């Protein structure tokens, strides 16, 4: 049990690494929390610092969720469901000890958890997300719809814990996107400079 607590702490701390903030401050001397949407995630890093920084932050945030979910394999300890460690990383990412218990919108870290736990669901989510980004040019909308669809897809396999966690995470992701939802509603959500959304 001590080992499980240690693993949970590691998962939380891994998730708490504010990749976007550290990459921005470390390499660009820019605090992305003061620019764009103010979020610390991939989208705002891309918006403020460009595609290379955005891609690095996406890779780091996905890795945080994935590595945390794989901790039971590294420790050879399968006492509790690996998804619990993914959840710890997601909580770390959104309530980060390195960011005054604030943080991101839980999209990439949740995707990383799926990648480690059930890669097919990660690729489903990523596929829907990419398609919707290209169709709407709104990453926030793509993130919310991709998670909703993926949650529905989990109902077709027999994994109650995954489905319950996916429902909870989808509600949480919508909550974290409440300012985006407001902007989508009144037509002021910022768009990525590609995709069909720019044509409308
Ligand atoms: O992953 C976060 C994304 O869905 C929205 O980010 O910066 O546009 O609020 P942002």
C-alpha cells in the first residue's frame, strides 16, 4: 500500500509539470498564461509560441498521462486500476503544485491516459479531434466533441471503470472549457489559422 501511495504521488507530480509554462519561460522568456487564452496547453502554446513549441507541449502533456498510467508496469504493482494513476496525473495537470494549484484543461493528459490504457480509444479520439479541428478551426470545440464521442464509444466494450471515468472526465473537460463555450456561443472563439472554419 505504501508503494501505491508513492506511485500516486509520482503520477500527480508528473501531471503537475506545467510543460507549456516551462517551455515558454525557458526557451522564449514568455509566460503563456499572460497571452492568448491564458491556458497552459498545446493550443495556447501553439497560438503564442508557434507550431514547434505547441507540438513539444502536446507531446509532453500526452506523455505525462501515458507514463503515469504505465506506472503499474514499471513498479510491477497491479493493486489498483492503472486508470487511477492516469487520473492522478490529470489532477496534477489541472491543479498543479507548480502553478498555484491551477493548470490546464485536461485534454492532452487525458488523451495520454487513453493511449497507455487502450490505444484504440486514443486513436479514435485523436482522429475525431483532428477532423473537427480541420472542419471548424476551433480546437476547444474539437476537444469537447472528441471526448464526448470517445466516452460513448467506451460503452461498447465491457469496462465499467473506464466508462465512468470517461463520463466524469468529459463533464470536467466541458467545465474547464466554460469560457470557450461562452465564446463559441457568441461567435468570438479564437480559431487556428487553418481549416474550413476560417472560410465561414
Ligand atoms: O486543450 C485546450 C483546448 O481545447 C482549448 O485551448 O487555449 O483555446 O482555450 P484554448
